[in-house]
C-alpha cells in the first residue's frame, strides 16, 4: 500500500473509485447520480486544488483518496457547487433523483416550520481548511486513511494553517471515531441533512474541527 499526491493521470481512476469508495457507509450515495455527485464532491478538488488531493493505492489500484482545501472561503461553497451541478444535469435530476429532491424539499420545509436548523455551509477562519476522505471497503482498517491524513497534516503545517474542519454524519460512527483519533472534536449544532436517509432514518450533520 502506498500513499502519494494526486497526479493528473489518476483522474479517470479516481472518478471510478469515487463511485465505490463510500460503499456500505451512510454516505454511500446521496441523490443516486454519480456524475453530479462527483461534480460537487470530487471534480472541483481535482480542477482547483490538485496539490491538496492525495491517493492511496494497493497493487497499482486506487483504494482511497483525501480531497483537501486549504482555504474554504476562497473555494466555491458546497451550495454553489450543488447549484452548478443542478443546472448542468437538470434533466437527469428531474427523473432519476426526483425522490431525493422531493424529500429534501419536504425536510427543509418541515425544519423551517418547526424552526429547527438545517445543514448549511461552514466557514470559520479558526479552521479555514477542510477535507473529504473516502476509502474503499478493502482499504479500511489498513492504515491507508491514517497515512493520507499524515500527508494532509504535513501540508497544512507547511503553510502554517491554524486549523481544519470537516463535516460528517453523527450516524457515521466509524468515521467519527477515526476523526477523533486524528485529533478532531465535534463543534457546533448537529442539524438535519435534508433528503438524506441511512437505514431508513433521517441523519444529522456533525462538524468537527482540529487546530495545528
Ligand atoms: C472513515 C474512514 C476514512 C476511516 O478509515 P478506516 O481505515 O476505516 O479507520 P479505522 O480502521 O481507524 O476505523 C475507525 C474506527 O472505527 C472502528 N471500526 C472498525 N470497524 C467498524 C465498523 N464496522 N463500524 C464502526 N466502527 C468500526 C475502528 O476500530 C476504529 O476505532 P478505534 O479508533 O477506536 O480503533 C473509512 O472507514 C471510510 O472511508 N469510510 C467510508 C466513507 C466515509 O465514511 N468517509 C467519511 C465521510 S465524512
């Protein structure tokens, strides 16, 4: 197993890995349309900040990746990226992913009526960096995730970053334990994530932060 910075020649393999790296986890699939999910959660990291992207490979096959961003405020927000993906893939969204968006609209309206907060973009200059990490099932528990985090933390220390945040789900217990072991702690409210279900239940967003 080897971990290293992303190279442009990894692009196709990384897109393929993106489709299977979340398997059996609460974030396995969001709205069920891979190209638009990648347009939000992977492509901008390859296009805009490849120097903060790391991969793990085993026997020549990619098994995991960590997509980082050193300054969240200077990066298109998750809402902006979702809006762009929505415009680009509008027709597919309307058919294949209609159930997800109907549920998301319903959840958002219900939260407003009950005056409970819904998940939103997070920016805070105490923890300006953020990351996403995904390891395919065969690579979990092997140390690949730890090794990629080491590369990411080394990069953040090299640029004197004060801190990093991430957003996961309360229900993603394996990920939460892993991030705690990596020095992150829970921060702020844990709002409902509109539209997303895990084992038939609504899920809550957990923001986690770590200083350097
Ligand atoms: C989250 C992830 C990067 C962690 O990497 P990992 O190699 O699995 O990490 P670990 O092996 O250290 O497992 C983390 C913890 O969960 C525990 N664990 C192992 N199997 C588990 C399981 N099936 N369910 C719950 N916890 C489990 C481990 O014992 C470990 O706990 P410890 O720190 O107390 O020993 C990886 O599991 C992953 O990519 N999962 C799928 C995608 C995902 O959830 N990404 C994060 C989205 S925010």
